[in-house]
């Protein structure tokens, strides 16, 4: 059989789109028409204009005058009925009818065409005169969960009788009981049944507690759901209740601190860039991706584009048993996001809104006093780092005459220096609103939502606006056929300065001198180069860049999918799914022409000189379009044999195409500034480019679950994947897994007198793949035109072309062989639950460039499957919940450990050195990206000690107060070169522990939640930008004024020298353990306190829920890392830290939740 996975036909794309559109329109119509009557009756309101007493017939007239309903009943039915007392205000139709008919022996029914039929209620065939009715007592109330959410459909039964009712959509109920001393039994699926003695109380507020036995009773797994107790794989499920008390700006933040074995770190605090890195059970690949596969309602999607309020559950699949069903894309774990769908019952409208302000959690403290800066600068210049130790290395910051004029300038203007950190960063507002509607009828249901986020950035010139919408529809067309559709959209516009410098705004801010203002009086921007002698760099003015440049990214993501499910016989379900997902990204980068002016010249000779800037207007536009289609069919069949052997069988097939195209055009000078269109380009300076990518997948997959007597569990998964990434003969990969479970607590010999309610032992083995590595077309050589390959043809030079890479048709998947063993259980009447997992993984056939000697000009190393890494560790989760009277509480926590070791690299190669200044090591026997540094041994205490020590890079200019380094190879010279023998593997690149904990309290409508997370046992190496004064001739960290031996004889930081950084062969500060810091931290991620108003108060204004809250996100941080560096870092960067990102934000907000 041959498959052409890389061929794409446009009609396939259009066919999928038309199919989605037709099904969606049909579903929309059936859903709307199917639920109109039921919704309208339950939501219709009647206005009573004054207090009055009327007859039942007059009540019907009032309803008919204000609504479309009409009544059918005998004329004399209410001739003897007592009158009804009405109060001025608004009341629902259903409530008014219940009150008006409560004293009459009648019943009513809503029939077709909005007719309400009223008939006499008959008690058997005996006349009412012959029956002596006992006295009845009416008990009403509300059933809610611990957070105040109503529980529609809750069962309320008079104990010992068949007398019972169910709560309505708002959790309200009313029941007639025999006497005032009966007990009501209140129950709801997933909650502990509660007995409520009436004791003369006829208005009850019943709060049900979630049953630990029912918590996550059904969890979402690959292509379906399973009973939590019957799971044999490692799956952590998070409900929306676990994270909906946090003002999230994107859904990827929802996982932080909530799942064992999951490390989540926010990459930036900049709006639109505040995405997270999510790794499951650590790092295993040093050449490919370590990111988990994310599926939203079964379709691969960007988690950051999902509205957090749309999420119902998030399942984290960790071991091979849980992930093998996704085959070649599951090596790093899988995250399954399930969105909310409609429910049968009265429609409910929810409005959630918050407003707040943001500040930076941590910022570096720099010297901002200009004279202090000049004095320290001059002192640093007088301390040589090269040549004669007794002589200065350059001229002072200003000449004596210029310094006098500068002092006069300070006195005259009152200028106190520029705090560039304060200029760049500020307090910024954030506002978000989410509106959702949910409901349904017997046949159809719906969920719709829309949200809007307006977030200004804490750094100047940054901000983001985002809008989302979602519509989920489901309809039971016949008894055997169900169809559904989803349409979603996400629009985001991010604005930021167009910074070319690698570190961004914070990077620039710490490199600016405080001696110059932001602007001159005439509005001209200032440069940085102030001093004499050729030292100093004119780093870009970050305020100028924020005002003169702009990078606008507009992103629109749309997704549509439809499904049809057919159940020919009971429990046999055949489901077809078609999905189309389109993303359009437009980026416009504009740079206005502007200049920097060097202020030093003015104080030296009264003139200004140009220091730099942007000479010409420039414009660049980029447009990227991607379109993904998925066609999928699954068959599920559940059956049992004699209710002893239980089977669940899944089979499926899918085809997926992913295509993206990008075009860009621009100019270094365009004609009319302000007109940001391609047609405005200068033809003489035009640039253009583009790219295209195309990936195709074809898959067969299946799963078998076997359950014997609810005690012995077996699961087998298999997937066969083909992808266009590899050569046709190597496109197929096969990924099996097997797992087993034993529920010990169901054995007859297991008797703990109720101490242990559930105990399960399980284990798994399997293989999964990682196809996101090594590029798209490894089996093809690439050819490019290059001026270096030009040749002479007919006395004319012609541009030549040649290969740039070698093909490898033998490349295959990176494969992970995973093993897992676990114990999970529940104790103390299911109040305490725990889950412990140990895992081991071998990641083999990792793709990397194999060094081949003698390759012809410019050819890159061929990419081959050679590297291998082992990874292992454990994760543990613990939770406890209980209630004491009206006080409900729950406490949960998780702890995990993961490590890795390189087993093989390539051929005879056993070491790869990479990272900034060669500070990361990939070597057999060590973790991936092990810090590779020179070992420091404190500071030299005297000049004599320094001169007797090994010299630094052959210059021998160290003295007292400099860092003392250990000469590992004994050659008498300290060398910082990448492969230098003086460097050694040192420190911990990955945390020993990753942890999180959550606390929730609720008492009579008051709720408090606290969430925290952190890491322990990790080391971060701080680059010279983060620790060295005058780094790149920039600013001075304030801590040097207190901790440097230049100012404090007992200080712990080295002396201040101007060229102390490790640039080339100059300087005295090398990448060493002196700048290796413990990176552990504890961050209080969120604190929220709220109050839910009682139903008796809010029902009078037509609300079913009204909650207000105050929230603090990222309010506190405990860490030993030095000031200004945020310890929340992604895994896999060798543990290096720098001021190269916008810090995480602290958000203080107020908000409310309303349900109608």
C-alpha cells in the first residue's frame, strides 16, 4: 500500500469547511427551536403594578395580557378557590402559578402552542368529601455546593417515604411533608448524601459536600472517558473549580501548581507574551521538543488561545498507558482540555468581570544618582585590569571642567538623575469580562460564551487586547443518532516596541546611565555614551524606542468542527468527526527616523553630537496563514459477560493535514511615514521573502479495557502513525502500551475496619514517539543559491547553487520507552486521598547532527538517530476535605522529582558544549545542559595572594578583591574558552523538587482560597549582564555599594572594575561558580476572598447567584536569588538567568460573578 502524505488538495479543505458549515447551521436551528418553549416559560416574568387581592381567574388574565400563554380549564373550576394576594414587583410565571394554585386540588401542564392546560387532581376514585386529609407542612429551600453554586436536579426525599421532589435549575425546591419533625434526605451525583432534620425550620439552605468517592469519578482520557477507579494509567484531572478563582489571562496558567509531575513556568510578564512552558515529568530530549501535546475537545490546538472560562476539565496524561493512544506525538505527555457543553434545564446566563492593576513582582535596583554613578565610574577607571597595575586604564568620566559644568547643570535644573527602571516600568490596568449562556431541552443543548480582555503592559509601549467566542451545540436527532458542532474564535492584538536588542526593554534599562535625562528640552532623545576615552556604548534609549517604534501583531484563530454519532445497538457507538482550524497572523513593524544626541560633548565644549539612533523610516509586514484539517472515525463498544467480565473496546482512524505559508515585505525607507501599507515602499530598498510548511499524518489506533469483577484491570493501547516528516520507507511508527491494575480494597482479605476505603496498585509499560524534532524534510537535501558558489560563464559571473545539508532517508522517530508503577487510595471515609507514582523512561534514537570530517563547503552535519537519555523520578499528590457544621474546607498538595542522564550522544562523541559562553554541557553520565563553569574559591584577600595564583588568560593583573579561581588542569592559567579544561560540571540544572499546594475554606457564603507553588534544589548561573557593574558599559547594581569590597572591607562581592566582564581575553570575571545561585522559591500564586449573597436576598432581584471577590495574584515570593531576578524559569536552559525578559506581574483585582 502506498500513501502520499505530503500531497494536498484544496477541495479536501473546502469539503471539510462546507461540511462543518452545513452541520452547524442545521444544529443551530434544531437547538434554537428545540429549546424555545421550555426556556421561555421558565424565564418569563410578570410585572405586578400594585399590591392587590385577586381571584385565580384574574391571575390568568394578568398572565395572558403580558405573555403569549393561554389557559384551558373548566369555567367553574376556581369558583370556590381562595383569592390570591399579589405584591407589587416582578415574579416568574411558574412561581406565580404555583402560588396561585397551591390551595387548589389541581395540576397544570404546558402543552403545544403555548397552552397551559389545568385540570382537577383526582385522588384515586374517592371523592374529596370522603377523605380526611392530614395536615401538610410546606418546606422550601435551596441546594448548593460548598462554593454556593446551585445543584439543579438534586433529589429531596422525605425520609422513610416515597415523597420526593427535585431541585430546579437554580437549586430551589419546595416539598410538602407530613409533620414538622421529619428528616429530608438530599442527594446529588458526586456529592455526599445529607440528612437534614427539619425541627420546625421550613426554609432551608442545604450545602452538599463533594464526595471523595465521587470526585473525578469519570475522567477524560484519549478518545473517551473512563471510571477513575478503573484507570490503569497515570492521569491527573483538574476541574474548572480548581482554577476558576484566579483571574487568568490565558488558559495555560490554569495548570500551575495543581497537578503532580507537571512543571509550569511563565515565560514573560509582557501582555500577549505571557505564555507558559509546560513540561510533564521533566526533560528527556536535548535535541527535540519537550512540550506536551495539547488537544482541545480532541483537536490539537494552542492552549493559550482557549478562554479559561470555557474549560470544564483538564486531563494530564503522563505515562505510556495513558498516552500511547496518541503515538508519535505523545512522548512528552498529553494535555486534554474539555470545554463546557450545554445541560438539560432552564437556561442560565453568567457574567464574570474583574478590574485591577498590575505591577512587576521583581525588578533590579540600579544606582540612579548621577554623581554617585560618576564617582564609582571614575574609581573603576582608575583600577586597571590590563597592563600596569599601578596606573589608570582611561580618562575619567568627565574632565574637571566638564564635571564642574555638569554640577552647575544639576544645581540649576534640579535634575536628580534618571532611574531608567522606573521610566520603563509602571503600574498598568487590566480589565476582563466573560459572558456565557448554558441550557438545553430533552433533545438539544447549547453552551455559548464571549470574553474580552484589555491588558496594558507594565513596560512602556506594551499592551494586549483579546476577544474570544465559543458556541457548542449538541442535538439528539433520533434515539440512535446524535450530532454536534463547535465554532470558536480568538482575536488578539499585541503591541510592543520594535526592539532589535536581544534582551528587550529590561535589558536596555539596566544598560543606561543615570547621568542623562530621557530627553532634552527640545524633545531630542539622549544617547548613553557620556564618558571620555572611547569607553561606553550608546545603547538604545528604551523610552525613545517605545515612542518611535511599534510592533503590532494581529492574530485571528478560528475553529469549526462537527460530529455525528450513531448507536445501532446499545453501547455500540460509531462517531465521525471533521474539523478545520485556521490561523491568520499579521505583523507590522514600524520604525520612525530618530536620533540620539551625546550629552557629554555639551558639557565639554558646548555642542551636541549625534550618538546614534535610526537614520531612516522603515516598515516591515509579515502575513502568516495556517490551516489544519482533521478527519476522524472512532468505534466504541462496551459490554459485559455475566456481569463479571467487563470490556471496553475502541478503534479509530484519522487523517490530518497541517499547512502554513508566510510572506513578508518591507523597506529600510518608505515614502510617507504614517501610511503603513506595502504600496508605500521605496522600490530602491524593498525586501521580500516567504516560506511554506506542510505536514501530513495518517493514523490507526485502538484500545482494549478489561475489568474482572471490578478488581483486576487490564488495558492495552496501540497506535500506528505515518508522517510526511520521514522518507516513505520509514514513515510508519508503531506504539504499543500495556497496563494492569489491582484494586486491593475489594479483596475479601482486605479489612481495615473502614480506615482505608479504596486502594489500588497499578503499573504500565509502553512506547511513544516524538516526531517534533530534526526538521520537516530530513530525507531531502537542501539546495540554496550562494554568492560563494558563483562561477564565470561566457565572461560573466553567474550566481551558483549548491547543497547546504545532507539527506538522511534512514531517519526515524525519537522513541520513549516508559515504565510506571503507582499506588493510590482513599482513607477516613474518603476524606483523604493520595496518589504516588514512580516512573522510568529511556528516550532513544534522538536526532542530532553527526560530525563528519571533511564535508564540502558549508554542508551541515547530517542528522541521524544516535543520542539516548534516561529519565526517572516520582510524583505524589495528597488531598483532604471535610466539613464541620457550616464550615467547609479542603487542603491539597503535590510533590514531584525528576532527573535525567545522557547515556549516548553520537559515535565516538561523548561531549557537546553549548549555551552562552560555553556554559552548558551535554555529556555522557551527566544531566542534559549541565552547568559547565570555572570553580571559584572566594576573593583574594591581598595583592600578594593574587599575584601568586594562576593568572587569568595570560595577563596576570588580578589583585585583592578579585575572584579567586581554581586551576583545574594545573597549567598556571585560568582559561574561559568553551572547551577549557578549567571548567567542570557543577550545580543542579533541574529542581530536586517541584511542588504546589491549595487551601480552600467556605463558611456561610464567605470563601477563601490560597494557592502556592515552587521548586527546591536547583541552581541558576547568572550571566554577566545580571551581576556585573558596567556590564556592556552600562549601569551599576545598587547592591554593589553595600556588598563590594571596594566599599565594604567585609563585603562578599568583588572589587569594582570597569572592564571586569568576560569579553574576549579581557577582564577578571569569568563564568564561574561565584555567580551560581540557589534558585529555589516559594510563590504564593493566588489569594482570593469572596462573598456569595444568600438566595433569599438575590432572588428578589431576579438573580440566582451574586458573588463579589478580591484577588491577589503573585502577591508574595520567598527566594534566596538576588534582587531583581525572577526565579520562575523554564526547564531546559542550563539554569542560566539574565535580565532578558519582562518580569512576572503582580495583579490586584476586584470582581463579581452573576448568574441570571
